[in-house]
C-alpha cells in the first residue's frame, strides 16, 4: 500500500503552540483548566496535536459532567499512560 501512497512528513509542533491552541479552545468552551495542566498534556503526548485534543476533550467532558478537578483527571490519564 505504501508504494501507492504519498507519505507526507510534518515538522513537529512546538509545545508552546500546542498549549496556546489548547488555551484558546478552553476559553472558547468556557472551561477553566490551569496552564500547568495544558503544558503537561502537550508533554505527555509528545506534542502530538491529535493526542492533545483527545485528552483535552476528555478532561472538558469530565469537568462539565461532574465538575471534576482537571488536575485529578489529568493525573488519572498520566497514570494510565505510564502503564
């Protein structure tokens, strides 16, 4: 399949750009998440934008559903990723 596909390589996205975008999203969604948590999301995902957005979505949904502490939710995700 690779012989018929075009492989496109992207430059890695800088951590600060991911954090900035995640902050824009949380502001737009009116969900407060500390900057420290957004930085950790970028770190855990290796600055992968899709992974960062997935974790952010999970945290935002959890927070909206039961007003969970995002740091607690983040620590749960961090523990899962360590296994």
